C-alpha cells in the first residue's frame, strides 16, 4: 500500500502540515486566555528582576544544579537529556532523508552519530517504560496517553536506529516503518502530552517573570 | 442518558471558566507526568508509598476537570487523557479533601518542576471555586466570615483591639513614663504599622516589642484604629473577592491617615497577601511603599537609629523560612542579616531559603482541625530538619509558622522554643538612659522593691487554675499567688465546674485535655450557664492542635489563650491583660 516515495513525500509532508496547523490553533487557544497582571512593586533581592527571572527560568532545563529535583537525581536528569536528544536526532534523520539524502545512503560518520544518540534514547525509553509501569507514583498519574506516547516514541527510536543507514538494500520495511511511525508521531503530537514543549516557553516565562520580580529566581543556595 | 449534575458541581464548572488565565491554563496543560516533583512535597515524604499525596496526583484532580470541559483532547477522548467531570456533591467533598487537606500551597513542588507547573496557584483556584459554592472546611468558613464581617480573621472587635493597644501603652509607660506608647491613627505618620490579629489575641508582646523598637528609633509611627489586619484569608481560601476587599481596606486606611509607608509585621502570608498579591486582587496600584518589619528593623540597626547587644540573646538559634516569604516574596536575606546582628550563635537549617520545607501550618492548615493528624504526620520532615540543626531556639518571621512549628515541637517532643525577630531585637535593644540631673530638696520616694510592686498586681483577684498536671497547677498557682492572687485549684473537668460554681472566680485558667470532662466540654458548659458565662477563661494547653475545637464552638470564644510551656512573665502578662480588659483596671 505504501511505497517509500509516498511515505517520504506526501505522507510525511501532510503529517507535518497537520501538525503545524494544529499547533497554530493550539497556540491561538492558549493566548486567548488573558495573562494575569502583576501590579506589585518588586520585592526580594535587589540583584534580580523579571527579565533575569524568565531568562533563568528558560535556561533551567540546562542547569541540573538549579533544582533539587534534578540535582539529587542526576541519573534521571541525564535520561531526560538523552531522550530529548534522541527525539531531535530522529526528527533530523527523518527530515534529512526526506529533503536531502533521498536515495543516497547516509555517510558513515553521520549514521554512527545518529545511531549512538538514537540507540541511547531507545534504551532510556525502555527504562522509562519500566519506571512508568513499575513506580507506584508514576503509575498513579499515568493516563493512556502517557503510556502510548512513551511506547510510540521508544518504538520509533528502534526503527530510527535501524533506518539510520537509509539503505533500501538493507530492508525497505525498516525505512517504511520509520516514516509511517514518524508521520503518526507528527499528527499525534499536538493532541498528546508530547506537545508539552509548545507550552514550556509559556509556563516557564510566566513563572520566571513573576518569581524574578519577587526576587526568588534565580534561586540562590547557600551551603 | 446524560448523567445529572448537582447544582453546586455545575456552578464550580461554570466558574472555573471565568477563573482561568494564561498562567493557570499553561500549568494545567504542561504537566508531562514525569514525577520529578513527587518527593519535593512534605506530604509525600511523610507518607511513603502513598501516591495520593504526590503533587501531580493532587494536581490531576483539578486538571481532569479542566481537561473535560476546557481542553479539546479531554472533551473528545476523556478516558485517553484522564479527563473527568464533577457530578455530585460527594465529588466536591472529595476534591475538598485534596485541595484543602493534602496541600499547604507551599510551592515547593512548583520550584522543582522542570515544566514550571505552578500547582499551588491552581490549587488555590480550586479552593476558591469550592468556597464559592460553600464547600470548605468549617474553620475556613468561620475565619472568612470573621474577616468579611468584623474586618479581621480572628474576629477581634474594635474595642478589644483599642483596649489592648491602650493597655500595652500603659504597661510601657509604667516601665518608662516618657514612652510615647502606641500612637493610634496619627495623621501623616512616616510608618503605619499593621499587624496580625493573632498578636492582639495571643501574643500582645510582639506588639509592645515592635512599639518599643519604633519608639527607640525615634520613628514617627502609628497603628490604624481600624482596618489594621494585614493578614488575608483570601490567600488560603482562594476567594479573590475577599482577598481584594481585605487588601483594599488596609490600603485605603493608610491613604486616609496620610501614612507615608506601610510596615507589615512579621507574617509570611500577611506579607505576601498585602505586599505582593494585594494590589493584584484589589486591582489597584498602591501609591505608598510597603515593607516587612524585618527590613525596617534591619535598617534601624544599620543606620544607627537603634543599638543592640547580641549577648542579651544567649543560646543557639536557627532560622525557618516561611514559604510565603521565601518562595513567593524573596524575603530570605534580610531576616538572616538581622538575626546575626541580634544573636551570637546562628546555625543554618538545611535545606533553606526558597528550598525550605513548609512548617506544615501554611495554606490555612492551622484553621482546619479536621486535617490536624495529617498535618502533624507530614510535619515529620520539618521536625527532622529542626532537630538536625541542634538549635535551642528556632526563629521565624511568620505568625503562622510560629503556631505550626510550636505544634510540631510539641508533637515530636523536640527541646526547642519558637520566637520571632521582633522579640529578639527588642530584647537586645540597648537603651541609653538620659543622664539624671539631680534635683534639689526632693523628698525621697518611698522605696518599693520590684517584688512588692509585682505582688500588688493581682491582689484581690480569685483565680481558678484547672489542669490535670499537678506540677503545672503548682507552678501557675505559685506564680499567681506571688503576684497577690487568691488561687483555687482543680485537677479534672468535673472538679473545675464544681469549683467555678462554688468559688465564682474572677478568672479561670483551663487545660483542654483533662480526665472527667475535657476542657472543651467544661468551656462549653461554662459559657452556656448564665451564672458562669461571664467568668473570663484563659486556655492553657500543651496541645495547640486542639485550639480549633475551642474556637469552633458556637459560644463566645475564650478571653485568652496560651501555649504550654509557659513562663512566669507570660502567665502574669496574659492574666493581667484579660482582667484589665474585662474589668476595666487591675485592682
Ligand atoms: S508537575 Fe512538573 S514535575 Fe510534577 S509531574 Fe508534572 S511536569 Fe513533572
Ligand atoms: S504546594 Fe507544597 S504541599 Fe502542595 S503539593 Fe506542592 S509541595 Fe506539596
């Protein structure tokens, strides 16, 4: 039913278009809610302000030492980093095959880089699946969407790993599966928890702006 | 067939739509259920293995309603994203148990969430929605009512407030006849000082200590005659109208008396409500500066307006950051700087500042007696933190934390005391006495020793001391007798009632937990008996967590309330205050 030409072209582009349109609608929906106004005069330490607060807040993701929850669980933090690098690499792989390499195999060094990152992300995905099912706390907060999103991405990593050579001779089905799953992923993203990165700038901006104005962000720790 | 929804459930859903703003919606949609916030919550740490205390689990109780009604995925595929509506009043009760009983809105999970999800903010929203349909813990309803109707959250009447300030002025003037005491409603003061009603009711010493400091600094200050409460139960109940109303009253009062600056006494939620959230709730820009009294006192010392001698505060101290001060207002450094100036031995508590753990009395928890066992259990984390400091005295800049910590110290049997910076600063004050100019031929005053002066203080009063601890009865009786009172003793509830009827005391001290009839029953019987109802009662208890049981009664509240352990000065001070307010003047 699907050939490589179709999944790399119209199917992939169509999925991308759907994702973009739904994203735009989603953002429009979010911005229709009025932002709460802060009238209070600045408080707290004089060496910070709203601007510093939201910059710190945005940068928080790259500062594992900033939060106790990451500082004390570095193993989880590095899982987070690898997993998200894996998503980025798999998307890049999809785009580079669709728009650049097409029928040419991916050069060995690049393929290895993709495989290392995506392979590690797959392993993290498996660990995360085990944690989501095994931890009482995580299980209690997990919805079918949480489980499905994680399974979908982990499986996608597996096929991305296998498809990374972009070599039809090695088995076209690997590429076909990678692209079909990638398209499902793109269409599913805006409806699922995976769209969290769309909200991240908003939530962290408002929190950072408010806590910066109140002298709380950047959090200072004194030992 | 569509499921029927109760009137209240429908109202909650309708009103949720009106409360949503971009910040709240962002927090409601952004959670990825990663669980990173789980062990930042003291409830989780104290209840290992129970996922219902996890911040994300609690947040989902609110999030599920939002998703079902306001988010497309939840509308289309509710089961897929755990979207769930509210139908019955039981659903509302269940939500109440979570948003009031399992979260103190401390914001510790907020600062530990990589996505920036601010659970405390939408938990407050959910509280407000429930309050709007009358679903709330009884204590929240009582306190909110008092703040709406009487103007302060402890229902202190204007005459009692003024009487207390005048009485404190007299006390100060007895010590120092030149003391200006407490100026009330002075126009164009540089500082308008606003307080927590708890200070009037249970802890007048914090008011007189602040007054002594203002006067020593030569400050042109005043306290408002009304609209003086800087606390705001709107923060806890989630009722923005109450929040705005209370803040506006105080702001307008400062403007009316042309005050130049509003100084807020040491209180975390009061500071946050007045200084930070007040203008937002009141939807008004405030034309005068506002600051915490901690900043004011620090400035006095740094500028040399007052001098302190830290050796007057011996002992090992630690500092507890109130969540509202530290995580929502950034007030972390000034209290430490001030503390180091007034004591020698300061030991930091870990974690601290914005990462500190809640005293567990936050978010209005002290007024919700139904959740007391849960609160005390969750306090294990704080108790361990306190213990690890090895300190004898924990200092905090929050009245709520004073009560919360006092409860924990008793419950976990820690050998510690709680105090506030204002008490330490006043105690460390060095007041330079003016050089006395000898006056010729002045008749020598009759010499009265301090013991003799004190001995007169309670002379002529008959006081009934009711407590089941013989040692405590002996201690209080001795103190009262040394001050001139006639003391009658009772060791259980039945005996207390019998003695009250027989002896008709001028005042009665009452323990809450006693054999026979409990202090609560005794108190209720006293108040309902025409003959005994007018006897002023001072509760003296080692179980402050039961305080609410007394205040929840449908009878006139007790005239005084003191936590054990209690020292001699506090006994005399509190008894005198009650007698003086009750009968006019101490005999
Ligand atoms: S609130 Fe934040 S830390 Fe907690 S589960 Fe959600 S995203 Fe993770
Ligand atoms: S706000 Fe505080 S009490 Fe509430 S869930 Fe978060 S950490 Fe726990």
